């Protein structure tokens, strides 16, 4: 089992979902890095991939250029934050990982959590039900978690 459980305020979650929906325009994948302090394991902000790599969404799927990590690490360093998870959208209801997702984790570090939001984040009142929660185990191996496992919790 993952050695950490992440928390995110409901208001920030709703802001994230709204932003992903807006950037994807109901027709393409979008995504973001979820940031906070590891000590609290609470997500306090996010940075969308296209803020770091302006062409990340151009093809309709996410292709994140490695140069985009430079401003991400600078932002984290300047604000004493760490990447706690990442999130991206899928076109339909399926929130499993594609072969590309499995082969190319956004953060290739054991224990990293990757979330997948269904239907380009257009579902009204999208909470955690139906969200894919996947933990990177290393060497292209992943473990998928159910929402009930509590790996990610919405807090008020």
C-alpha cells in the first residue's frame, strides 16, 4: 500500500476540474501537476502542463516536452513545494492507463500518484468517484487504487 495519502480541498478540486475542462474544450486531453508540501501530503495548488510547455496539448493527446520540467522545478523550489501527483483527462469513461501512460510517467519516482479524469473533465460535479488513481511502482509497473482505499481524499 502507498505510504502516503493525499488530500485536496474540495474547492481546489473543483477549480482544477473546471480548468481542465476549459483547457480541453471538451475535445482533447489536458493535464496538470498537483503541488504541495510532502510533509502535509496536502495538494495546495496546481500547474497545468501547457503553462510549462505551451505545445503540450497541440496534438489532442498530451506530449510534454522535457524542457517543461525546468520551470516546474524552479516554481517548486521558489515556493518550497513538491510535485505530489499529476492528473490528466481521457476522452471517454475509461480511467485506466494507456500503454503510453504506463511507459511514460510524468514523474518516474516510486510512489508517485497519477490521476485520470474521465470524459475530458466535462461531467458535472466530478468528485473522486470514477477517477482513476494509479501509483507508480517503478520499472513501468503500476498499482491501481479504488477511491474507497482513501489514497486521495477531498477535504473541506
